[in-house]
């Protein structure tokens, strides 16, 4: 199952810029999108730690 970090826990679409291996510049969208997409469950980092019991991250890598 795919899981994306987002502002809130729910469901979204990962809009794919390309389906080739190594492709980048994908975007997470709340509404249905056209073109290649993947449905993903979303959760906030706070929910992962406080609701689901995962340890607090010591490092966080963000790709922008």
C-alpha cells in the first residue's frame, strides 16, 4: 500500500509526470486528475507518531 505524508489523514491522487523509472516532478492532488495517477492514502506526520505509535523522526529528507 502507498502512503503519502500530507497536512491531514485521508485519500489523494499522486499525479505522475511520467511513468518511466526514475521520473520526477510528481504532485499530490486531493481531487481526481487526468493522465497517469496513483491513488494513495495520506497521513500527517503527527498522526504517524501520536496516533499510530511510530517513533519521532530524528532526520527528515524533503525533496522540493
